[in-house]
């Protein structure tokens, strides 16, 4: 189900405004678009960034209603509930997000779906431990922390200091609990303002919008083998939002294809290759051209220039997305 051009336009403008730091304008743009899963997710991220966790939670509720397997929405909703001190509910969301990362995999990468984010178990365990600590469930929090420590790898090694710090705080709290035999529940209150406990008490959240529409619905995550193909990305910190690919203005039409070069002879012989000019506009088209697949008669090089991706990548896109790109380039 394709989104209308105006909805996509609002989406792009919203992402542009968000990345430029104008979150209020981003919210206006997102509200003007059709409330799809990606738009609602972006509204959740934007309202949370402005500190309105209640509104953000409502947006993420809608996202989850549309797609109960979108694991990252449980992380973001959990973090908002955490900030609102709804610790039990936050923990339930973190649990669900953890359960949606397939077995044997440490993370779930959303970059292929227009979200420059990799959700990993280390952050979810850290968040859950923080919430358990706030509830005075020290031993369970310690179990989560020790699990998280074992999972740290290249991608998450910058989380180490925060995890060590939390680990030390939990150590002190469990000693205190041991000293005051069976402390009354109220004794957790003063301990929360332990020196240094607040600076660390921020759950990891997500501050990045979908820069393009995600797939209609997620099935449960891919089997581990498929997940393992993600090479560890180089970045480690929570990634900075990549600018929305769509907001780049369309390039001026490419110049006519040069005389057949070596690249053209590689792709199906120069005889089946035509310039963009020969393939756009009105029929008749050159001999032997299938009018519904005109884009495939561009040289590989020119195809890459026109669509910004290879022919193979293009073929892998959903039909509505290919049609949208072809309409933009006069090839539909």
C-alpha cells in the first residue's frame, strides 16, 4: 500500500527538520502525513525528545498495535515508561524487546529499513537492571548486569563504563541490604539519592526517526544464520541519524550515455543499452524495449546515477517503491 506523494513529502520534511534540531516543526510535518507505522514511530521519538513521555507512549502504543513484532518500539516505549517511573511496565517492554532478538544473536539491525540503529541486548539488559534497581530488586539487577558484561563486544564496548558504574552501585546496595537485616521497603528511598546514582540512572533510548517507510509489518526476526551476516559496524555510540536519503534533491537528468564503453559491454552487450532520453517521454521506444521495464535498458552506470542504487538492489525493492521511483524519473 503505497503512501501518497504528499505524505512522503511531509515525512521527508519532518526528518529534515528533526535532523536540523527543529523538533516542533518535525512533529507538525509528521502529523500532516498519513499515520503509518513509521510516521507514528517518528512522532513517538520526536515527542519523547521534547520530554513529553506520555504522548510518546501513546504513539508507540499505536505502532505496536500496527506491528506487534517491531522490537525497537518496545525499547523506546519502555524507556519512556522508565522516565515516567513506571518501572514494572518498562521491564515488561524490555523483556518483550529482548525476546524478539533471535536466539544466538546479540542485536537487531534496522538500517536496511530506513532506521540507522542497531538494537542490542547489552543496552536492553542495562535498562532492565536500572529499572530493577529502582524497584529495590537488587539481586535480579545484578544478574542482568553480569549477563550484559559477558555480551560486550566491539560494537558495545563504549557501554562498559556505565555498566561498571551500575555494577558498583548494586554491590554497595546489596551490602547495605545485608547489613540491615531485612530492611523495610522504605529504606530504598534514601539509597536512590546515593551520590552518583542519578548520573547513571538514564536508560538508553533511541533518538532517531525512520528516514524512509519501514516494511509494512515485521515478522518475528530472521533466523540467527541470517542475522550473523551483519558484519560488526564500525560505529559504536548510538548512531547519529543519517540524513533522509529522500530529502536530497533529484539530480539533474544525466547527460546522454557516452559511446559504449567497457562497462556497457559487460551488461548484456551494448545493443540493449539506451540513454535516459531514449527511454523517457512518449512511445515509440527503441526496438526491442519492453515499455514496462524501460529502466532495465539503462547502462549499469547510468542506472546507478538515476536511481542511486544498483539494478539488483532495485529489483529487491517492493513493487510500490519501484513504481514510485520510476514515476519520479519519467520511466513509469
